[in-house]
């Protein structure tokens, strides 16, 4: 429930009251109004609460044409990550489900784009010629290199690293149903969030908008791997896409997930030697994942029965190609940590793994330190050999 707003002006104690408008009541303001308001005021979208890596939001265009239809708003940030926003003045649960399906279609369409496709569609939407995405980013970040920015945008789209937001005047917290719909339909990894724009009206008819992040979830592609010891003994089957792969701290996190995320916090806050290496992110259940510079590949750290391990993982085809290239490099094994071995996964694809017996540790701090150190070792050895 939302209370009314009281705006106290000056030291004379005068105040103006704004009453919350009922759900669906916008005093004639339509979805185009909501779209234009958010585009002109990107700070209304609490991206820092949903996925800080996509901020700051720089307005790119409205009505971006895609094969799935026109997208309400596209934002970009100086490191080349896109945020896609669909605006909806809520009416019923069916409308919510339809708009979620629609924004997923936008993501699937944009994932197939090249940078030239994006540049062309932005120029058509804005009526401006030139490299508009770069010009917008460079204005906010002087010194930005054009070729590096283009590479980053291309890689983000290809890898599906998009932030999908649905913004409405009122959102009921049907988080479970929405998450279930996303998990059934998602085909690539992205971040998703719902933002409620609660509207309040003053007696003079002016409107106050209060944004609130209702839900956020980090989606990852379905990929099942076998965690094995160097001797080949199977430790566990880990589904890296299980539907509970929600970032800790969001409204949908359960107590067990929150406790587990706290256990992993020192690892997610570690420092890599390579400043370009993405930090590990906690994933339910009981593992972290750090993206590598090739789409479809990542490093995984996990705990299984008190025994920590770290391994190279990825989508089957990408992992197979990477391992073919890595195994012909005879210098690689000189740089890998002691105990590293090649394991054959249940899908027949080999991967690099290193584990340590549970008996080697007397505390969780030691286990976390070991995982962080091995993630750093593998990043140092693999990143130079995997860079595009």
C-alpha cells in the first residue's frame, strides 16, 4: 500500500498534498506520455537497484523498429550495454503476460543484430545520420574510443547481455508467475526488471511520479555440466540455468538464497589481476560465474560437500572450439594452477577443472580464498588465449 505524499514548502509550514491515483487512472495520460516522460528523465528508472552494470542510462531513441515490432525506449551506456524498456499502463494480468512476452521477443530480435543494424535503426528512429549511438555515449564519456565502443556493443548484443525493463503505472507483485513465464521462454542470458511508476496528483492537477523496482532477476542460458574431481569421480550435476538463478538482494530472493549469497560475498568482491575481467556473480545454487571475453564461455567456482572447485564452462559448441584451441598450446599447462586437469563432461566435451579435497581446509574463509585464487589463476592463463 502507498500513502499520500505531503510536500512541505519552505519554513512556513505550508504543505501540499498529493493523492495516489488508483491503478489505471492516469487523468488522460497514455502510454506515449509515460514513454516520453521516462525517455526525457532516465533517472526515474532505478537501474542501480536492478542492474548497476547498465547505468548510467543514456537516451538512445524511442520507437526503435525491430522484427518483433517497435520498442518503446532504448537506452545505452558508455560501455555499450543496451537497456530496452516497454511501457504499459496496467489493466489486468493478461496484459502483463503479453508485455513480458513482447519484450522477450525484442531481446531475441536484437540479439541477432550487428552494430550496423543498430546504427541504421537508431538513425531511422531519430531522423539523424551518423554514428548516433557512439555520439551519444561519447558526449557523456569524453575520450571514449569509437572502435572499442562498437566492439563492446556488438559483443553485448551477440551475447544477449541486455537489460529488459517493463515500466507501468501500477504493478501487482505477481513475481512468481512473471518469472515462470520468462524462464519458459528465454533463449539467452539477460537481466530483467519491473518498475512501478506510482502516480500522485496535486489539487492543481500536476502529477508526481514515484518509481519503485518491483522485481529483478538474472537469467542465464540452460547449460548442464558435470562437476568432477581430477580422478574423474562425479561430484554433482549442476544446472546453471535453474529457474532460481536470481541475484541476491532482489525482492524474489528466499532466505536460503540470501544466506548462500552472503557466504559467497567475499568471492564476488574479489580482485582479478586483469582489470578487464568481470567479477564473479553469485548463482543459485552454491556457485559463482565470471564471464570470459568470448561469448558463451565463463569460469565457474563452486562448493560441493565442503570441497571447492573451479572450472572452465560454456555452451557446448563454444566450449568445444575453445578447448580445441587451448589444448594445442603447450605453454598453457605451465600457467595453470597445480592440480588442473582436463575432464570429459557428460556431453562428451572436455573442460579444464581444478579441485581441492575438503580435508585441506579448516575454515570457510580458506575455502573462499582458494576459490578466488583459482579463479584468478584460470583468468590469467585463459583470457590472453581467448581474447577475440
